[in-house]
C-alpha cells in the first residue's frame, strides 16, 4: 500500500490546525497558560505553511515553495521562543 504524499501533508495540516485552535481556546480560558497560547499560535502558523506545501502545483511556486517553507521555519522559531 502506497501513501500519497499530499494526503499525508493534508492530514498533518488538519492535525496542526486542530491542536493550535484547541490550545488557543484553552489558553484563553486559563490565566497562567501563556506558553500554551504561544504554542497554539505556532501550530496555526505551521498549518498555514503546510497549506502552502499542500497546494504545490496549484498555486505559483513562489508561494508554494519559498513562502510556505519560510512560514514553517517561522512557526518552529515561534514554538521555541
């Protein structure tokens, strides 16, 4: 059985978006959860970058390669902050 790369990227995108949204909602209800809010924001930025990669071949290469990869690196830096 072969797995389609685009399907795996989309599954990872949905996972990142869901975890990011839940983390931001949790951070909004808890006063001492600023770190969880920052991690949730990083996950949403990661999901945006993964969306750009999932759309490779559909949108121009500038957006799907350069900007998507830069967005993912910014998400990683934001998560480590």
